[in-house]
C-alpha cells in the first residue's frame, strides 16, 4: 500500500507568517553568536588566553611545546588566533550525560 500524499494549501498571509516565524526563530538563535563573533578580537595575547580559558602560562607553554594549539610569536610575545582557541576548546569538550 502506498503512502498517501498530503497536500496543504496555504493562503498568502499564512505562508508569510510561517516564513516570518521561521526567520525570527533563526535570528533569535543566531544573533548572540553573530554578535559575539563580531565583537571579538582576531588574536589573543597569553593574558587574554588565560582569562578566556583559565589555562595558566605554564599550561599554555606545554600546549605550544607539544604543538597542541597553533600560535604566533614575535620576539617573546605570543599570540593565539581566536578561532584556533575556540577550535581547541571544542575539540576538548566533554559532553554531559543526558538523563533518560
């Protein structure tokens, strides 16, 4: 037996409302992320890395020595690309166990 084909006919007003509600919901979900990305710096200093992640300077040195996180260096000054720090944090994220 074949599945029945359901056809829904909407008025123009109903279709516009569905589109508006969908766009509003997407914007509500995405705007905080977009704002955060727009306001962030492209590169972080070691101090900013520490403030953002809580990683000590020694831990940062370990990550650099082990090539666990990319970095740039000018003299003694170390810089981390913000996107690299976010990627590093995401790769080391441990998900919570959901209760059933």
